């Protein structure tokens, strides 16, 4: 039960980190915007 609660708290943290990392890469890495348009799913294919 405690593991499930920890997992539920951890998921939003991971999502926030991924979005922040994408913003930094899009700003600082040339060509990353085109890559983001080409690759639509970040973590789970056909879902997110």
C-alpha cells in the first residue's frame, strides 16, 4: 500500500521534470523542435 502511494506521488514529479527538460532542450539545442514534432510520444507509446 505504501509503495502505491509513493508511486502516485512520484508520477507528477517525473512529468514535471520531463516537461522542464524538454523546454531547456528546445531552447538550447538546435534542431530539437523539429525532433519534438517528429517524435510525438515522450514516454509511453501511443499514450504520452
